[in-house]
């Protein structure tokens, strides 16, 4: 894919999603969505949730295509995969700008810093990947990069849980919904952030006639280190989420 094509997708995604985050509060102010701060938080979760669903399912569809069963997972590139990565980068850029612009709406500054750090880290890796592909520093590996974007699917349940806690009345039904969405969130989180990396290494090992451990050991250093960091951070966050069961405030 030509460099200008990737750049266009990045800019288009950033502009459209930033415009949505700027425009949606005007619509929500005509509803009973709460204070300006509540509306900003709700806006960020709506846009982020829709983006996560789009990118997560697009990544799942792309990696489920039959041609990957024959292709070399390390050496094969994917033009559609590059588009998906470019759209993700566009979202990360605009969401970083939105969060900085409205940082006063976030009372939990440590949480805001973690989100910004996440955006900067993944944004840098996405930009580096697209640059490497365009300049032919790297010739493949798209299957692995796209698969990691399925992690986006773990976000919507958490956003739904926030909305239920914030806006729903009735303690019994509210608590049941909070428990259900929390369980769904944990399952999807475990599948996308721990199960997917393990499956990638397992499938790669099968192609090479190696065990999962041998396959992991044979990966390039950058792949091993990146996968290890993602797995450790994801496991730590999953344990934290598992220990914090949501409680209804009535």
C-alpha cells in the first residue's frame, strides 16, 4: 500500500472521530445525560465503544480469511490489515487530543495518565509498523499485528457497565446487569488479551512443526518482547478486574 493511502486513512479516521466527539455533546445536552462533565465522559465512551467494535470485528474478519491457512504468517502482508491499523492510529491520535483538551473532566488523574500512556505507546507502534511496511523495512507479519487489534473488543462491555452504573435506576436489576456485564467483560478480556496471543504462537508453531514454547522461542526478539509485555500487563489487569466486582449505588 502506498504511503499516501495509509496517511489518508489515518487523517480521515482522526478527523471523523474527533468531529464526532466534538459534536455529540451538543446532542446529549438535549437529553438528561447529566452535567457537562458527565456528557464529555459519555461521549468519549460512545465514540470509543463504536470504534472498538468496528476495529475489533474488522480484525477478527480479516484474520479469519481462508488465505491465511496457506500464507506464511511471518512474511505475508495485508493491504486491508494496513487500513485497519491506520484507522486505529487515527483514533488514538484524535482521542489523545480530546483527552488532553478535556482533561479537567477526569477526576481520576492516574487513570487518565494510564490511558494517555496506552495511546502514546500503541500509537507509536502503529505508526512504526505502517512506516516499516511502506518503506519495505518489514515485508510481513500483518496477521499478528491485526490479531492484536481484536483486543478492542474488550472495551465495549466496560463502557456499558459504566453507563449502567451511572444512569440506570433500580438497585436489583441494576446490580444484576452490572454483574453480567462484568462477567462478559472478564471473559472477552481474557480471550482477546491472553487467549489471542497464545493462539497466535500456537498456530505459528503448528506451521513450523514446533511446540508452543519452541515457537515462542524462535520468534524475533522484537516479537517476543512485545508479546511478553502485552501478556504480562494484560494478566495483571485481568487479575485487578477480577478482584473488583461492581456494586450498585442504588
